[in-house]
């Protein structure tokens, strides 16, 4: 966790341990060096200087100072040995000389460690951090100086050497000088014995061992944090060697942490961490420019101390700062801090106190802040109850546990003061959210699973109450809620007085499509059908009542394009499934119980709900309704139902199916109603008169034409009216069944409620966009896709409308986007050239840049345009993308290629590379240079644009390197080095391609060898192994140059790589031996086996189950070389799961063969992959089979161990 961008990354677990008071700081000379005191090396040289001595000419001292016989440096100094050799030389053999020499050394030490003037903020920060649960402070140090005493509390305890209190004892406080302390007269502290030279270290840590025992007890009782040491400082060498040895015998020794300087790059940090890991400590690296630069360390300690002094206030302050920003502008460092801040037990309270904007809901969920429902958003929700954006943010994103729902429900209760303060619409929204969320907990919300269960029960003849309840719960429409849809460019900012539920929540209905409803109808028993219909009607009416309560009643009828079966309902949703079931059951019931069926239909016809009235109109097709009843119901339909509603389909079907049997007088009455026409008051009062007249004419025309098309003679009035309309609108014709529907889906675009394009038929071009907004604003659900459909049907008029509206305005970005998506899907070339002309205008705004980039990429070959003109358009498109570019999105990091192919940032790079392919060849050098110049701008961009632009550029790496090697070396190859933030993007694309030619491979090799250790590489990381291993296999039989890489390099890279890379390498080897020509045994002995032994790391840290599974498979495919392969592979294997062992070493046919021909080799593999806590149930029989083939195995220690485990498992 980086507490700020300028600090080291402190492990979260260490911060938690410090908060609990379980951390003790062990401090070395480095912390005092910050205030002018010497390092151990400087102290040693100062002692020599003060004594007037030199190590030159004294072999033991020269050697200890790291010098060879010629006085040249040969390695690191062992300063404790140098001081011991000096002391031994000075003290002679008599007591007086010894005392004199020790006095001289002590005086020199004290002279050079005199405390400077304070204050000592670094020491004070360590005091803040190094405390126990009772807030008692204690610091362990190997420093002789008294700066900690001077920086600490007044009269702080100071103890040294063998006088140290036991860890966790009652007096375990103050400054604890492990190696002694000099005198400090100002503080009244006397000098103690010092542990300075190798002899004294040997006494403290080896012979009497008092210091070793103390360090051991300290490491068991507390978590030690090492500060101010180098890895080779004598104190560290002795302390860590003691603990490393003890750790192997005593697992209760806690983890040790050490702050360590490092160059600010990944390889350096990894190397430092590995060195300290080998010494038994976890390195916390901080950036350091040189050996004297420790500013980042002390900034880290200071910031950490600030946090430790007031964790709650620190969390609140930083959470407020971060959550007060726009989520899209938060840096990666702040995101890391925010995830950590919200990982504690007080995260819910913190969110409520900070109370961020609702737009934070989706990013917080995406960042996995609410994982496993451990954090409740309750307090945040309560703080935002009156924010109209919060309900949608909650419904769409936030997890609502039963406890959270209960708490919100109590807040909304009629007796609670907060509910009285809520806007009535917001109160309804929150009540709806609680109701919908609670249903998920009340029953199994997996409709698909319940429907599958119900179908299975019906097929088996189970029509029990349980099955019936499953059917009812699946078919009942369920309300769904989410964010509000706003059509681009349509302003809709309601006042408190005009606020409606649709402004707060998007409310629609499920379930989605349910198959095999016809099976339900066909198989449900006759004696239970009427009961099921009544039950379904109760569910339907209850859902309609809820729709009325949620202001979505208008959608319930739109869900059902046709009450009778029709392919227009091929993508059903909402209320369709229950209506389909009710109507199909009713149709069946009508054939056997017409009286009861008619009674129910009459109820439908008189219902207050349009959907039920449409079901009643459908029922009028049954002949037990007289023709006069049909006519009467058509005449009594309200004007809105008859002319404007979805009932148009059912009325038209009556014209088709019943009209020929209706008596002429009744037909004439209904046709007269049609001829009178659509009442003017049902249309917009301020609409264009000509347009209104056209709409009214069309409403009459389609109905009369539909009757005429059913081979029924029209009444004289109707015939004259139809003739008049045809004369007035000669281009009009009847579309037959299509006219039954308000919206007809041709099959190309059939999802959703789109729009009626005919509304725009007579609208002048310069008024089209305004008219579209007006229509959508009045009915966004039914007409929401009107503009896109218009672009599909009339692309040239749509373009004219956009150009007439002012192409320099950015307010129509959404409309332009829909236009470009539409023309991208059409093959008409004329509109493509017209669109190119439009965007080539100097005043055109490239705001819908994603749609334009996609169109330009897909239609480039269709456009007659020079490279110069292409680049002119590209430049403006690039500028628009650059203007809106943000930081690298997390989706782009996890799936680089997908994001590259589907984003404007990636598409504009692909455009350049495609254009480069068109101009390859020496005669087009100028065009090539122009493209390369733009590629430079692209890969130099920051954030998402540079990241995905780099990914796109890598697609042309091979061609560019072959034709422009100098340019590629300058601009593209540096992006593959892992110090570049764009390296993950570069390698994600490169690794998906073929292994490159030898010269390019050599240029990429350094990055390749490091790629496998980067977990931030996306799914392409699996190809790293093939890129490394395949060239070595090719080189064994190569007759032409192949990419060069050494087995030592591969072995080292595999050891550093992630488990996934080693698993991929093992898989690749096992596949190779299967696919290569030749005998499997020979292939192992001559090619695969030698290669494996050369490249595979055998250290325990490199073992993994994934790689082991493929290595076992490799061994099983070596035929006669199986014993050799098993011996070679076994050291690299990790324990496998029991089912894997049984599958590969128990049931596999190759393995069964080896039980007879090579039982000892099988035992070798079993010994490597079976763990004591993962014993397969068939291990006993496997071992018996081995013993049957080779009885001598029963005395093999490996066999005996495995047999013991198998018997214990069998007895359990």
C-alpha cells in the first residue's frame, strides 16, 4: 500500500499489524546518518584515523577491508573483522595493554558518535510507529548513539546488551540497545559494553549466544521491521543468519520486513527482494537515486507515522480527497489507496461520512470494493436518499444484502422522520428498489433454472402444486430497474414539481424469452387448465397493477407485438411470456368450454388495462362471439385504443378473419368510423398542419386497404374515401400484414422498441432532427430508436438533416454516431462518399470519433481517396480522440487486443497500418514517411491513446522493422522494454503473432525474457513459453538461421516467470513430442529430454500443479524412454489433486502399460505428485498393481510411505 505517490509500497498486512501494536522497529546506523553520524564503514575508518593507524601493510586488516595484496579492492569489507584485527594488534598480550587498547577504541567511538543538535524527526516517527497494544513505545537498535533517547519521551528507559528486558515483558519499553550504548552525560546515561568486532559478535551470537536468543524471542513475540541497514552490514548478517536457521526448525517465527533502497525499475526491485528473501526477510523497496538518497524512505516513515497517529482521521481525509474527484480522473495510486481505505471494517461508516457522488457506485463495484458483501453501502445510501441520481446508481450497481434492505426499509417507514423529508417520487423509487431486491432473496431468482425444472416435471407428467408454482413464478412479469436512458442531445432536467419516476429509474420488465410454452399448453391436463388460467390471470393482473404504480403501464402492451402468435415476437420480453401462455391455454379451453372462455374474454374486453383489452379483441376471432358483437366492440373502442394503441394489430386481424361474415350494415358502421378518421385532438396541438393531415390520411388508408385486401367489398363511403386517398397520395400502397403493427421489424433489427419511421415521411429535411427529439421525448420507450431506423431507411436524407442542423456543433454527436453506425452496416457506396465529403468539411466536429473511426476503418477500401487526403482526415480524427483521451482503462489492461479492436484509440492505429500496407514499395517512400510521422505521434501519446495506439502499432512491427529498421529501433522497440508503461500493450499484441525473424527476435529478446514475470500481461502471457522454447528446438536441426536464445537464458526466465508461463512451457513440450515425426522414445532421448534438462528450473519455488500435470503427460508419451523421462521430470513436479492423479496415473492407458513394463518409474512419479493431505482413493490399488509387477518395490521407502498414507485414507 502506497500511502502517497511519493512513498514506498508497505504491505497491507504490515500496516494492520502496526495498528494492532505488534510491530517492533529494529534500527541501524542508516537512520542516524541522516543527522550527520557516520555509517559503520565511516566509523571504522574514523577509528583508524583517530588512532593514527592504517590497515595498510597488515594482511588480516587489508583482507577484512576488502583489499587484495596489492591494495586494490576485491570485494565488500568485513568491518567487524577489521576492527577485531586492529584491536588484537593494539592490545598486546598483557592486561594493561588490553585495557589501554579498549579505552582508545571506546574513546574514538564516543568521539565520532557525539549527538548533533536536534530535532530528529525520523527517530520521532519511529517512536510513533513502534508501540505495543497499550501504546507503550519500544525500539530495538544496534546503534551505540543516543539519538532515540533524545527524540523520545522524557526520561525514556534505556537498556543495553544482557540487561535487555524479555520481549512482551512488563518492562519491555524504551530504547533497547542490542549491541550496547555510549555514555550521554546530558541524559545521565553511562557507557555499556559494546558489541563491535567479530570476536564480540561471536560471543553475543555464538559462544554464549545471549543476543541470538534475544533476537529469536523477539521474532517469535513481535513482527520486526528492519530500518537503516544494508544486507551485508555485520549486525544484519548475524541477526538474519540466526533467524534463518531458527525459522527452519521453529515455524512460529514471524515474518520479518526490511526497508531497502532500490533503483526505480522492476528488475532492480525484484533483484533486491530476492536477495533479502534469501536472507529470510521481506523487502520493502523504496526508490533511491544513489547510496546516499533515502528521502523516499523517510517520507514513507513520516507518512506512515501520520497515519498511525490518527488512523480514523487519516482515512477520512484521504477518502474525502479521492472520492471528491471525478472517478475517471483518479490516478492509479489513489485507486490503490482507495481500495485499501475501503477494505477495513469501518468502510461502510467511512462511505457514509464522505458521502461521494452517486457516479462513484459503478467504479467502486468494478474495483471490487463491495466484495463478498463485507461492506454495506447502507450509510452512503441513507446520506443520499434525496439525491435523484442515487436510486439508479444503487439499483444498477450496489450490493444489497438482506440486512441492508431491512435497514433501508426501516428508514422508509411511515413513522421515520427521514421518509417524510423525501420527495414523493424518490420515496417510490426507494420502495421499488427494496421490493425488487427483496424478491431475489425470497425465492430462487434464476428463472432459467426454475423454468428448466418446470419443463422437466411437465414432461414427466408431474402437474403438482410445486410444478404449478414454478410455472407461475417463471411466467409472472418481474420488474427490472437500472439507470435512466437519455437520448443524446435531448435535454430533460425536471424541476421538483415535474420530477417523475422515469427521471430517477429506468423501469422495465422481465423475464426474457421462455421456450417450450407450447409444451406447457399441450401437456397440461384438461381438468386443471381453467385453474391454471385463473392463477396466471391473478399473476398478470397483479403485475399490471405494479406497472401502473411504477408508471410503466405503457410498456406492458408494447411487450406484446401480437396477441396471436407472430414472428414479430421472436425476441420476447416482459409481459409476452405470460400473455402467450394465457392465450394459448385460453384458445385450447375455448374449444372445450366455450361458455367459460367467453365469460373470461368479456372481462378482458371491459378491463381498464389495454393489454387485457387486446386479449379480448383477440378472443373476438372465436365464432362463439357473434358478428354483431364483433362490430359493437369495434365501435365502442375508445379513439385512443382504435387509432393509436398497440390494439391496431388485433383490430386489423378482426378485419381479416371476421369481416367477411359481418353483415353489411354493421360493416358500414365501422367503416364509417374509419372514414371519419383519426380525431385531430389526439395529435400534437401545435404540429405542422400538412404533416398532421398526412398522418390522419395514413391512419385511414392502412385500415381501409387492409379490409380491401381481405377480399371484402367496401361500403360505398369507404370505397370513395380510399379512392380519394390514393389520388391524394399516389405513392402510397398497402403493406399488408406489416400495416397491422405500429413498428415492423424486418429481421435485421428486431430487438427493442424502435420507432415508426413513417412519422418523418413528410417532414422537411431541416426539421427532421427537431421532430425526432419531439417524438422521442413524448414516447421514449416506443420511439427510442427512431433516429437510427431513419438512418437505416433514408441515409441520404438523414445526412442532409445533420448537415442542415450545423455540422460545426458538437451537440449532435449522438445523432452523428447513430448515422455512422448505420452506414457502416450498408454496402451502398454513394452514401459512403457523401459521408466522406461531410467529414472533410473544415467545420465538421469529430465528436462521435469512435463511430467515425470504425466506419473509416471498414469503408476505407470503398472510398476513392488518396493517401494524402486520408491522412488529412486521420489527423483531425486523431486530434478529436486525443482531446478526449483519459488514463488507461482497466479493461484495456486485462484484454488488450479486444480493447484495441473495439476502441477509437486502437482503430486509428490500425487505420495507419492498413494504409501503410497500401503504400509499401520504394516508389511510395514519401507516403510511408508521412505515415511513420503519425505513428510517432500515436505511440507518444499518454494514457489510453498511447497504450492502445502502441498495441495497434505492434501489429506492423515485422514489416516496419524489415523496411525501416532504424525508425523501428527508435520508436517501437523501446516500447517493448518493461520500464515503458506501454510494454504490456506491446507484448500482448506481439505474442499473439508468429515468432519473428532472427534479427527482430534478437532486438526483442531482453523484453521477452522478462515478459513471463509480468502478471500485468494479459492472456497472451501463455505464448511467452513458446517464443522462448521453440527456437531452441528448431536450432537442434536447423539448416537456416533461426532466432537465437540460450538454454541458460530460458531456464533463468522460466524460474522468474509466473506459474502460467511454466505451465504453458510444459504443455508445449508435451504437445511437441506428440506432433513431431519419429519415435517418441528417440525424440525424448535426442531432442525433448536434453532440452528439458537444460531449460527447466528445479528449485522448489518453480513447481506448480499446472505445469506438473503437463509434465506427467509428457513423461507418459515417451514410450520406451519412460523410466528416463520419469527420473528427469520428477524433481520438477508438485503435488496434484486426487482426480488428476487418478486420471493420468491410474486410468490412462499409457500409464497402465507402464505399471507392467516400468513400475519403478511409475512409483517415482507417484512419489512426486501425491501429498499426505491429497491421497487419491485408488492409491491403494495402484500400489498393489505396482507390487504385483515388481515385488521388490514393497521395501522401497517411497512405496512404504505412500502405502501408509493409502491405508490411513482407506481406514478413515
